[in-house]
C-alpha cells in the first residue's frame, strides 16, 4: 500500500535526523580516532628528540618537556583504546552508508512505510550495538 503524504513527510524527517546524527558522529569519531593515531608517535618522537639531540639539550626544562610529551602520548593511547574510538568511527560510517541504502529504497515509488521503518530500526540497532561493542538485538 502506498504511503500517505503525512507518512512520507514523517519518515523523511526521521531519515534526515538520523543522517545528520550519523554524519556528525562519523566526523567527530574520525577526528578523535585519527588524533589518537597520530599524536602518540609524534609526541613520543619529540620526547626522544628533547632528550637525545644536543641542539635541544640547551632548552630550559628539556627533560620536563620530554616527560610531558611521553606522558601525553601514553595517555592518548590509553584513552583511545578504552574509548573504542576506531570502532565508533567505523560504526558511524557504516550506519551512514546503510542509511544511504534506505534513502534509495525510500525514493522508489513502491517504498512502504512499514519496510522503511523496519530498515531504519535495523540500522539503529546495529549502530547501538557497534557503539557499545555488543551484538545487535535479534528482531
């Protein structure tokens, strides 16, 4: 049965809200993940340079700076691993991609409200499971 205009508008609003949520999540977790990938080696290398390069030994508090850089590198690695930044970034990207498939289905003339909502529910459950690093619920 074809959707009413009210059903179509309501579902379109829901799709748009989820698309914005997944896009923001993908960007935010991407930033967090990539910072956590690149900051530790850069800070770790800088810490070693402060200790080993004669040129930098004249810098006041070089050992303190080195210790601070090494500490931040270790802390960022720990926070990233504990926070699951990589998994959360991938989950948001996957959800965003899956939502694109729903948009394509929804744009078709034979799209039903029930099937569209079912697909959105599956994406939402898989998204939550990915963020929580758990198995998705079985429908």
